[in-house]
């Protein structure tokens, strides 16, 4: 486990063990929490993938669902939107479960668990990924670094020179961590060219659908329809090819949003009501992005900006917490213990500054 995740796990366990999570759950009962997952994996994992942060072990997800079913009220994103629109109150300790991208593991591993505990989720799909036409660009980068036979390359990007060491799996993971933030800064058209150039320099082919490791595979539209008809899952939009929308021009942004909406309507039979911005941080979408999402008919949109959902939050900037790595982290997150600790720390610092 990376050091940062290990430290967070220890902190979460301490917050739960100390009773702060129970205190926060009572104190912040009126606030809702949205959790953002991506894919799941069998616990053994897949050695072909460098970035495992997008693929939570299924045993951890099951433990989190058991916790939520026992101590919280899992509601649909549609329920949250309706409550905000009509200014009615959600059940206390409400939690919304979401997934991004549209992996087959959402159907094969997560869906049976959702049914077992009678929980609801929204899956935001990149429709080109489900169509099998567009591999997610970050998957291409992961596999290129993981599959190359080169020991290192010198790479120039954003006027920076990076030496990417590739001699061991750990070095490849470190190189991926260094390279990804630089790629995300590029305009979308430049980003795709850069990924092409990287694959060429590393002497690897762009992966095909049949060539993807199992956890990276997209769900089929048949899977999406099955889940949608079950009543346990809503299908939301996540663009067509998963660009960072703030790095697109206006025409491309509009096309990504509308193509995604139209593909979901064609396959599922209904207009999708909700959307999630790819990458989703504050710099990854703009005011124009939000207007275009609303213009396309979506009723709300999710970010990846951490925070609780209260009455002051815009429906087109809904905060979400990233996938908890353990049941303790899930408890510390959905109870509001992390936020309570953060507020106490800020209050202490403010008081000390006044002395």
C-alpha cells in the first residue's frame, strides 16, 4: 500500500476507534455523502496493470456495502436531486453510491453485491468505451509503460524533461505517477497525439478491446440495460471518449456531452438524468461546461471535489469522495469524521493565530 494510503487508513481506524465517527454521524446526520468508485477486481489483482487505484478489491467493496446497509441509508442520486429540487429532507445519514467509466466489473462484481444488500447505484459511462471504439487514454498510457521492453526513456512534455525509469514494476508505477499530471495539462487534441507518440517511442501497440486486462474491460450495453431495468442502477453520462472537458474547445465539449447523452438514450431507452465530469477536479470543468451539461438536459452533475452535500451545494457541482480503501475509511468518510476533524483543526489554528 502506498505510504499516503497507509497513513490515511491508520487515521481512519483511529477516528472510528475513538468514537469520533459515531459522534459525527449523529452531529452531521442531515448531510448526504456521495462515494465515487470506478472498477472492482478479484482480490489477487492483475499484474499487467500499474495503477490499481481504479480497481478496488471486491472483498473491500462488499464490506463497505455491508456497513452502509447496516448503519446508513443508501439512496439514489435521483432521490437526492428530487429532495434538493423540492426542498424536502433526505433520510438521515444518506449515502449515494456512484461508479465512473463503465467497467464490466461493475456488472460482474459490484451488481450482485448491490442486489444482495438491496442498494442503489449510479454508473456514469463513457459511451465510446462501451461501444468498443475508444480505449480510455489513461489505460493506454498505463499499458504502454507496463508492456514496453525499454528500461528508460527521456521524455519532454510541457517544457519539462522527464527521465522515466522502466526497469522494474515499481519504477514503472513511479514513472506513471510522474507522467499523468503532465498529460492532464495538455489540450485534448494534443493529449491524444502525445499518447500516440508515447506508444511509438515505447514500441508498443495501442491496445484493442480483446487485448485489455480483465479489470480494464468495458461493460456491454446489454449489461447496462440489464442493470438499468433491475431498478438497482441508473446509467449516467461521462462523455463519449473521456476527455478532460476544460481542455476541449466549445465545439468539442458540446459534441462529447451530446454524443454521450444520445448513445445512452439509444441503448437504454431513456434520457440520462445525471452526468459526471471526467477527472472532475475544480480545474477540469468550467462554467461553460456546466451550462452545456444543463443545456443537454442533465439535471445534475458530479465532480471529484471532496465534500458533503448540503443545501448550499450546486446541483451541477456535486462533491464526491473518492473510493475508500477500507471499511474504516468508508466509515470515517460517510460519518463525517474526516470533515469534523478538519473543522476542529481549522478552529484550533484560527484560535492560536489570535493569541
